[in-house]
């Protein structure tokens, strides 16, 4: 029995790529921003898999219409031999401490309610909702989050949530993401045992106990030996080398230098400021939230990081690239908005393994 997945708020598809590679069949992709959707398709232009229901850049609200739903997915209610899941990360600036913080009434915050309404109305067998930690950890947003969980539970879903850090999955970046997974009780039973995080590679407590280098004087093209007792696979330098970022198609996508002084006076590893943070080659990156004046500098070159380097920090495979015919600002926004690939793959893999084991137990 195939496991079909409908993807909403797909961005350029970092979350989708994790689910694809874990074994799920992405049958529909919805992303309202046409440039993002074009970049999604460009990155997969050499992939023979095309979603059977195609790509859509319509406002997700249109899929609350029964007429539109039936037109787009005529077999949805007829063929339920397939397991069907929804995945999506509604835009999150309104729940982010560093963002607008307008909550559920904000332009983007409203879309979380729309996604929940879509789940309740269309009743997939399971769903994944991904968002920022602020939705769970900020008091006023937590009240909203608890309300949507009650709605989903009353709609027939058993719910499991966790705040997961990308570092634990091998991503060279400190980034928390809220993961909420729901299973339809009429399909999976009422006594579900599920735990998010079984596929973590590292424990966050152990990572934080490592004697990571802190701040070093900036030396253009300076050599620096790798310190002992760190985890190389979690360092910026490891990923830059692994992804061959200087030869990557997006390796020259870099903003021009306007004020050289800023680029040569900030020490390597100085990331405490609100902007113009210089990465350390032998440490992981702070959250890759590019835009809104968030600027990350190359560890040992007098410039910002490139799009290729940003993709590496998001743990994308080397082959993943963005098209040249879009602006640099858009490219960095696309990268920064995405779910770190290895985090999405880890979450998707444990979900796929659990569903596979469940089906085996009941003889499907």
C-alpha cells in the first residue's frame, strides 16, 4: 500500500525532499509564491518523479471549497486503500520572537488556522505540522497552539509534538523547530504509542558540552587546525568541503561588499550581535534566518556567505541548486525559510518506519 503525501506551504521543498527520500510518495505540491514553486521544480528538474496531482500556486484557502477539492482530487474520497498524509509548515514570522510576533491574527499567522481547518475538513490519515518554537514556547502563542490541538483531537486525531533541534540530526546549525504529528484514530486505533526524535544522531546536551572554539581573530584566508574533541560533521567547514561550495552552481551568488570595514574587523566566530555574525569554520552556524538584516559572514573571507554555503548550512545535498534568474534576496529567503533537510529526513524516516511497522502488525 503506497503512502501518499499532499504538501502544503512547500517553499522550495526541503521538507518534501526529506519525505521523498524517506519513502513517501509526494502526490501534490502547493506553494502560493510562484517564484518559490518554480525554484522547487528547477531543483528537481533531473528527477523523473512528477506529483500525480501536479503543482499549484493557488492560495491554500481554495482547497477548503468542496467543489475545488473534488475538481483537483476526484479520487480522494473514493480510493482510501492508500494511506494519505498532509505535510506543511505554514509561514511562521508571526510566531517568531525575531519576526513580527503578531500571532494568529497576523497575515501569515492566519495560515496556520487555515492548514488546521484543511486537515479537519479533508481528514487525512496522518499529518505533520512544522513551525517555529515560538508557537509552543511563547505564552500568547501557546494559548493559540493549545486551541488548535484541542480542535484536532476533537476531529479524531491522536497528537504527538516535540521541539527538535537541527543539530541533533547532523545539521551544522542551531535551529529549533516545532513538530506536531497527528494520527487518525479510526485508522490507527486509540492507543497509539509514538515518540518524535528516535532518529536523532546526537543528543543536544552532549553537543553543548563539547569545547567548541569561540572567537578567533579574523585572518583573511588564514589557516586554522581543527580542534580536538569536536564533532567535525557539525562544523561549517565540513559542510563547505563536502558540498564543494566554491564550485557549486550557486557558489558565486554573493552580495557585493559595500563597507569593507565591517567585513575585516569582525572576529571569526563572533555571532552574538543581531546582525553581521561571522561564522566559525570549526563550529556550527546560528539559525540560518537570512533576511530582516540577518547577515552571516564567511569565516575567513571578507564577504557574506554565498547561496551555496547557505544551502550547505541547511544540510542540502550537493546537487541541490537554485535557478540563476531570480534575485539574490529571494534566493536567501528561500534557503532561510526552509526546514533543514537532515531534520526533515530524520522526522520523515521515523514516521515512515513507524507506519510500516504498524501496517505489518495489522497485516496490511
